[in-house]
C-alpha cells in the first residue's frame, strides 16, 4: 500500500497566478534584505513559492523518495532554532550589486534574523547557506608537522594534528537575467536550454518569465576558512586561497592519475601556514566532478587515454576528453567568483592555482591577484605527469619554461604536418 496516498488535485505552477499567491517579490540586488525579499523554494509552501526549483539541489530527489516511502512527512518544515551561523559574514558592497553576485543568495545564511517577520507570518523561508565551526584531520598535515614544515600553535593547528576551520556550505541560487549576462547569452535562450537539457523538468523556465530565480538541481560549494572570516575582506591581511573543483577519486581515495588531492592538500598546508603568520586562508571546494562532465564520462576518458595508440599522451589529453564528451571542460568558471565577492574579498595575495581559466575569472570580476603558486614537482604523481604537461602546454601558469606554439598545437590535437 502506498504509505503517502495522494489527496486532492495536483496544482501546477507552470502559469502565472498558480503559485505565487502570497510570496514576496524578489528584487535581486537590493541592498535592504526586506526590499530584496526572501527566496522561498520550499515544497511545504507551494502557494508562496517565488522561485523555480526547490532547495537542496539534486538532493531534492532523495527528499521526494523519502516522502513517497513514508519516511518524511509531506510538507515538513525545518525547526531553525539554534541553527544561526557561528560566524557573521557581511553584508558587503557586492551584495547590493545585482550583477556582481548572480549564482548564490547573499542573504542565504541569515534568514533566521533578516526575514524573522516572514517566518513568523508562516512563510517557509529556508537558509541556502550554513556556517559552522569544525576541525579537519589530514595525514598530509600531520606529515608536514613531522617534517617541521608546520608547527603546532594551539590556535590554527592543534596538538593532535587537526586544523581549526570555519566551514561554510553554499547552495546555488541563480538569478537568471544575471547568469545569462555572465555567459553573454539571451535570457530566453538560457531558459530554453535549461528546460530542454533537463528533459523538461522545469516548465516554469519557459512559461514563467515572472520568476527570475532558479534553484538548479546541482551540487553547491563548501568553504574552509583558516583564521578569522572577517579578515577575508581586509586587503591588509594576506589571503592565501585555492578554488578547487571536486575530484572524488583523487580527493577522497587518492587516485594517482591526476594532481587533485596533492594540489588540494598542498593548498591547505599553505593556508594553515598563512593563517599562523597572521594572514587568513581559504579553500573554496565546488561540486563539479570530472570537470562537471560527471564521473562516468571521466572514467570513459581515462580508458580512451590509456588505450589509444601510443598510450596516454600530453598532446592528446584534451582531445580524448572532447571526443567522448563533446567539450573539453564544462566547469565554466564564470560563476565561480560570486562566492569570493560574497565573502567581501577584493584581493587574493597568494592564489594556489595554475588554472588560467580560474585566474582570468577572478581577475576579470575585479578581484586582484598577487602571487600565483604552482604545485611543487615533487607532489605530482608519476601517472599524473601527462596531465600537468598537457595543462602547461595549453597555457596554465608555470614558473618554468613557457610553452611554445608547437606545444599548444599538439595539445589542442592539431597536426603540425
């Protein structure tokens, strides 16, 4: 027997007037949160919703399964008692710039206070950002202590080898006019592509032009701050930062075909050292597995690279990905700087990254970058040499030999003959 039988009619929200009876309008970029209005995407307040999509991204499907199986009460509302951020963030000037932040809700961490009246009136407003305190334990950090590259200070780095951090989870909240402008496409074209490429999952994308905010079914970001969060916005405090895109095989399980975990742990060591020296460190970790192509595609590319004639080669590195996926990379760093602006960052003194795409996106958004730090050669696994050589030849930052035109042509898969 169905544990949660459907009752009544299904109310569609694909036409104006069918889903926003009592929802406050969202005026994206308004400096006053009351004028901006809350993001209401919960399924418990269907008549009050003012966005397309639902909270928790792809996890909304699991919520649906829980409801269908009878494990979760339909329309459950979260009890937000004692869930407020452990550290205050902002507000900063970028929060009031409609085009500076287009992919996250600047007020998403503080709904319990700034939208208290709305919550009290019965509107189901939910945070899209959560801030907490934590300790992280990494064997690479304990090794750094053993080899005296780092020292326990009792504040940033504790006696058991753990590092203290402020940990921030961020869900994506897309203001569609701003996202379209960021990618230099028309909003109508963006909406149609989103509708068609998700199998028509969100008809409101093409029928509800009055709804400008979309909660996409994708993963978000986790931020790890070493030191005082408020120092991120102070240009006088040296900021060491890495923007890292998810690689589960390497980051978690230590797969040696890429440099992801070595570069991540190296960046964490640099962040700890920077914080101990009076600065602040930041790791921004984005859920974009396999260059946002997905893990199945990534493993297919691994097979293609290893089995091609001549074996795994730097000059075919990007070509093999494009043959399988149709594109070299779908991470699209255009939206990445938004979270940096949310933190109030105006300068990154030490950027632990070789990626030209990330560097260009950060500086192009108005954030200054000082020193760039490449991964030490000693940390590159033998099986990942192909990756590094290919990326350097394609224009990634290096303090060594500048790649020639012939190198670039080979990496891009073009014949030189």
